[in-house]
C-alpha cells in the first residue's frame, strides 16, 4: 500500500520530498554533480549498483519533474545522457548538507570518503548554510518560520 502522496500538501518540503526523497533518487542526483560527473545510464547503474528498472523509473521521474534532461549522444543506436537542469543543479546545497551531516555523524575512522575543493580559491572547503542577507552561518536555534505575506492568516506551511 502506497503512503500518502505528499505532492498535494501545502508544504514546500513535503512537495520536494515527494520528488527527491527516495534514496536512489538522491544518489542519482549526487552522481551527476561534477565531483562524480556521471551522465550515462550504464555509468549510473554501475556506480550505484542499482537495478535497471529502478534507475529507469527514477530517471523518468526526474525528467518529468524538470530536475534532469535527456540528451541524445548517439543516433545509431539511439543513446542518451542525463544532465541536471537548473532545478537539478539547485539541489547542490541539499547534497552538500547531506554530505556534511554524514561526515560529522557517520564518518569512519579513516575520515571522510570525499574532500571538496572550491575551484574559485583552490582550497578544501566544508559546506555550511548561511543567511542570504548577513552571510552569517545559520544555527538551528537562529531560524524561525512564519507565514508568507501572500498567505491568509492561520494557514499552515
């Protein structure tokens, strides 16, 4: 029995989780970013150890929701690559937040499996969440939610 469809909730997080909240979907998106740079079906299948039908299903969903686009690279036989759209690239902070959390709480004795290098300054970096206004890091206790002005009083997020 399928769980409740979150796409109909009046909540940005719920609607997002409905699209990318599956473990395979996040791993596919992660593998397409530059630090992995995989774009072909067989590369993704091999890297992730995912079954063909699950990978095809998740890619179809990502294309349908505008997160990934399909680009043909061979006519005979027809072959495609899969690339992140702008919406897909905008998931980078999500992927980096998961990486940072995993490195903090689930790291092995050998250390993190991946180090991130910021190519603009050529230094290793740790991702962090910052305020778009003052650029200070955002701590969990330093952020509050409130209804957007376009919302009627009393409606939920």
